[in-house]
């Protein structure tokens, strides 16, 4: 069964919605034993869950906030300093943002933020039906992007269970595994059904850190 993801507002250009949620809640930073940010113990129902988004060279480019609202989770994101265009935007299954790290299922596959694992996908669905599949970001000519939406694909508890979770911006657009047959006569490949061909991992934030 498909879950609903509702775009809350639309921009003046009729593209993806833009709005921001402000909060007076304070958060604390913590450092794990491996040098990565550790998930803090806070009450997500009252405080929400923040994520500070950083590139591999340590530059902070934005924030994402997760709040329980109207029977779902409201996700609000703000970014700056990016090249104009569309960017894949996903929640990944492990709450770590290590540069030059190995993928959990393939130690020989290394790169920035790979230790965050694949998309949050507890049901084993194909992309774009992963719990962690989010609307992609549209960065305007100013280099800014803002996005707010409501989803019931996950709860705040899902984002803090076990190994936590991370939110990642990819270097390219997400095709949501929508590839016309004339371009893929043999059907889409595993990369398309797992990532939407969104490319490398550009920025990462540990949710709740």
C-alpha cells in the first residue's frame, strides 16, 4: 500500500513548496566514539528532531527539522550555497555521516557518507516506495532551497530506533525509478530501483544530533 506524502505549499513558480518551521527548542551536539555525531536523547514528540547538513569538507549548507504534526511527520528543510537544479533527498538507515567511509554491505565500496547505508526501507520495497524516499529539492538561481511537506511513511520513533538515521542530499536529481522503456529496454537496473540514479552523496546530517 502506498503511503501519502503531502507537499504543504507551492512556490510562486508552481514548483515544489517552500516554507520554514521555526522552533525555540534547544538541541545539543554529541560526538560518537568514531568521531561522528551521535544521536541525542530528547523527547521527539515535544522537541522535534533536527539535522544539520554538512558537505564532506565540513561546510554547513542547511538544516532539516522533523516534527510530529496532524497524524504524520512534517519535514522542513532550508539550504543555501548550492548550484541551481534538482537534488535527490533521502533518509538513510544509519545515523552517521562519515567521510571516506565504507558501505555496510560492501567494505570495498568507499566514499563520502557511505557508512549511512541505503535508504530507510524496513519493508524491503523498491524505490520510490522506500520509507526514506522524500520529495527532491529544487535549488533556485539564488542557490537556495526550501521545502516543507507532511508524510506518514515514517514516525519520529523510526528515525531514532536502533542505529538512528541520517538525511542525505545527493549530487543529482532522483528519477524515482521512472525510466521510459525506450531508454531501458531490459528494464531498470538495481541502481535505479535502489537510489533513483541520484548520484554521489553531497551532504549529510544525523537526525536528532
